[in-house]
C-alpha cells in the first residue's frame, strides 16, 4: 500500500465522520444518542481502529525520510 492510499483512506474516514446528511427532519435515538451523534461515534471508532492498523502495519512506510 502506498503513502497516498493510506492518506486517502484516512482523509475519507475523517470526512465521513461528519454527519452531513442528518437534518432536523431525521429524529430518533439509538442507545440514548441522537442518530447523528451515534453515527459520528461509530465512524470515529472505525477511524481509530483503521489508524491503529495503519500504524501497526505501515509504520515503516512513513518512517522513511526519503521523498518519493
């Protein structure tokens, strides 16, 4: 996996964590959270898992000081 792909996946998950499509018309609660907050929390947890995986697997890719 290239540095670009790792960065793009990370950026996509950050953008996806913002609940853009939730409006005031969508109401309800999931486990006591508003739906938009529950969605954002789940994506944030997914982002943390993916980031930990990238650190474990591709740390040496980013530790290299040489520019591509």
